[in-house]
């Protein structure tokens, strides 16, 4: 049994793990969120693209779209599936892209919750502001305390395929607002252990950070609909526009 870094080995089975996700519908939803900005969206970057599935669906919608991710292993999987020229490794706290370039930036599937403190949160928003054009849109989502308390306070699941599989144990540290996801991953005859931690930030802090870093908070929506989020929301999609 060996320890690996987050997504180092999970990347190999990630698409099987996420087979329940309807990336096509998620793409349609985000495109509808683009209507909250006044500019025409042409150039898009997904800064937590994983294995590239969402990028591929946006590409089908005739956007020019790039994808990056902190995990080399996830980008390697994206390269194996799609055009290598549009995917690269990158840290969201130091985005290696030119300023004032993109019309839209995406940071989805609770990727923001992988940031661990307020300093990283501000760094993210500062970098996204830098690479967006004036009036550009930043779309991201977060998981809430309610989701973690309701579904992942003490959660286990297991899936097995012919040559791989995983056991996942999730638990929630309510005092520190940390969601823990521990994976036991089987690749062939080898077993790997990965530990993932997600920080659940308060909605108040998210809103303050948005405004402080030169954005307007255009919408905060409940899960995958167009209703304003509230105390019953388990996932919130945010739409921010860079101030002109």
C-alpha cells in the first residue's frame, strides 16, 4: 500500500468515478450564466479542468477554450483524450496567462473548496481579475456546510471494475469546516491511499472577497437552477463580472 498525492492515482479512474456527472447539461447551464454579462463570450479558460471533459463540451459549442489544472496526472489524462495544445499544468494562485485576455474563467465542481485559507482565496480572485477582460465573467461553485453535514458527515462508497476500483470514506470536521475524503484506490494489483481536504468557506467571506478584488457579484444561484441561493442550498453557483 502506497501513499499518493491528491489526484495522482485517482486521475486514472477519475472518468469512471465521475460517470454520473452530466457534463453536457453542466455546459448548457454555464452558458446560460454567461447571459449575466454584457460582453460577448468567445475565449474561455477552465482553471480546474481535470481530465478535460467540460472543456470538450464547451469546444463543441464553438467557444475557443483552454484548460489547466494543478494536477499533472489529471492533465496527462486530458492529453490522452483530447488536443494536447489546449491543456497545461497551472496553479490558480499564480496563473501563467497573459493579463486582460479571457472573456470567461471557469472554476467548477467545488474546486474553490480545495483552497485552504483566506490568503489563497484572495490570491485566486486577484489572478482571475488579472487575466479577464473588463466586463469578463468568472463562474465558480462551492459546496456548503449543509451539503457536508447532510451527505458526507460519515459516508462510504465502493466501486470496482475489472482492473481497478476504489473505496471512499468521507467525514466532516464541523468545527473547522473541513470536508475529508479518503480514497483507497486499486490499480491492477497495487493499492494507493489518497487524502483530499476541502475547506467550506462562509458565503459572507466569499461575497466580501469578490467585491474586494474588483468584481461585481452578479448572481449566486442554488445548485443547477436560476433561483437565488439560500440557507437550504447545498451547492451554490456564483457569477461575478470584472468591473469595467
